[in-house]
C-alpha cells in the first residue's frame, strides 16, 4: 500500500508538471505578483522540504536589509521546491544546501540555491533547463524547465554557476524595479 501511494504521488507530480509546462508554453500562466519577502518564501520552502525529508540540510543566509520583491508567492515557492529537490539529490550528506538572498546592483534581487555536490559542465547548463532533458543516469525531468519558465514569466532569469569548491549554484534573479509589479502574462 505504501509503494502504491508513493507511485501515485510520483504520477500526480508528473501530471502536474506536464500541465504547468503546457500552461507556460501556451502563455496561459497568470501571475499574481505582489511585494513579498524572498527570505519568507525561502523559509517556507525549507520547512516544506523538512516535512517531506525529515532532514535539516538547508541553511538560510539573508541580510536584514533585503528589499521586498514583486512575485507570485505560490509560483516562486514551486520554483524553489524544484531547485531544492534537485539540490538534495546531489548534496553530500555531510554538508548543507544554502539558500542565500542578495542584491546585484540596485535593480536585481537574487535568491541563490547553493549546492556542494557535482559540477555541471558548461555545455549542459542550458540543456538541463529543456523539458525532458536526459540527465546523468538517464533521469528525465521537467522541474528545471518549469522553474526556468516561471522565473522568465516574472521577467527574471534562472542562471547556473559553479559553487566555489565544487557544486552548482542556481540563481533566481528578479527585477526590483516597478515594471516587475504588473500582473503579466508574457508571451
């Protein structure tokens, strides 16, 4: 019964991801953006991850003066959950994933998901964001493609960089200027 429940959850997640990808491609995903705290959404994602895994493997690192950013809370939470799930697969057991908030200049807030596992070679960095990309070990995924689409719908970017000392850092870069506050349905 437990195995059936797990497989049903996996199937439900896959169908949900397929629907999200369809909405993104059709330009039918509506954003309900409002000023929110990146630290709050990171804390919520951390708590949800702990509930699922029972592992305290995420550390938050936010400055006290990080400004509010306009985003759809539920969609950005979904992006973070996808990135955290991926990071937990590759994070060495003795280390922690770091969720870091920071500013890059005056008009870009960043939420970084820092992993200390394996690096991703340069030519794969964009390909991992493609739907159904076959990753290492034959894994097929939609999570990063959906995350990238949601961030782009917010007029932001999802970037991949090396973590100093080894690993991968995913950077969610969101604009802080007022044009990011419109309820957009970019195509």
